[in-house]
């Protein structure tokens, strides 16, 4: 009888394995719906979010990391670059992530559960932090940063229509960078063509530059996003990796 029973870890692995495309799509939709529900919790005010941001800036000043204003000022002097970065900020976060998930699902199915579970865990951790520690992005910090996406790309991030789709005070951790780290790592590790691997390696630094230059995240926001993603990856490996074989008994 013992030989016919599955270990708990094997059962967990069965739940987290790659399923049909429709099932995976339903999972993604459910995760986004949960995000929409959770992001409304709490009583965040602009003042409290800016106070948390002031703490972040104080740490960056103390450690010599407060370079975001210089980066944005340098980019603002370049023709067309702010608009291009603004469009990249608005499109790559979800576009590149979805494209990577589809690619892994179709071409590297054995790795899909690990990648998908990493995203789910990273998003769950981030949601909890957004509720407990709302923080304003640089453009809403009151510290003189420009709103590049609104000013140069023509997309008003403060519009009521967009306010229903995202949390303006979900700056820490930066999932723009966290997702980019996962996308870049997956592409680098799994791509068969060298030039595709190079693109994967270049994507996280590009996204880091984009979120800083557009006034949407501080460097420490990105550090937090990277740490959350690495933690989520470690957790996903623990639950989504194949379970060891159970030797027969009796």
C-alpha cells in the first residue's frame, strides 16, 4: 500500500506542473484579478507614500546611490530618447513578460512551471509589501523629478482611466525590474542562439535604465525587486522541481 501513495512533494509538483494553455491563461487572469482586489486594501495617502520615499532617498544619499536626478537630466537633453523610453516603460513590462512565458511554454515546456511559479510568488510577495509599505515613485515624490511618460510619451499616468489599472504607490519593490530580471535570465539560459542570449542578458540593465530615466523608480526600488524575484525563484525551485523518486517498499 505504501508503494502506491505519492509523497506530499510529488503531489505539490503535480499541481504546479505546466498545464494546458487555457488553464495557464485562466491562472494568469485569476492572478491579475487578485492583484486588482488586493491593491485597493489599506488607506494610502500621498503624504504617507512620500514619507516612505523620503526614507529611501535618505538611504541612497547616505550610501552615495542617489544618482537618479542626474540620469534623468542627462536623458532629457537627448532628442526623442525620453519619448522612446516612456513607450518602453509602458509596453515592455507586460509585453516582454507575456512573450517570454509563451516562448517558454511552447519551446521549453519543462521549465515553464518554474518560471510561472516564480512570477506568482514574486507578485504575491510584492502585493503584501505594497499594502504594508506604500511608496511614491520619483515622479510623485515632490523632489523635482519629471514625469517622462506623461511629458514625452504622451501617456498621462495620473489619468483616472489609468488609475483603475495600476497602483501609483506600488514603487517598492519594482516589479518592472523584477520581471525583467526573470525574463532576461530565462532567455539567457534557454535560448539556443547566441544573439538571443545576449538580448536576454541586456534586458535587465535596459529596464533598470528605463525605470530610472523615466522617473518611475529609485535604484533601491530595483534592488528590492531583484531580491524579491530571487527569493521567489528559490521558493519556486523548492516546490516546482521534480520530486525524488520514492523507492518501492514491501
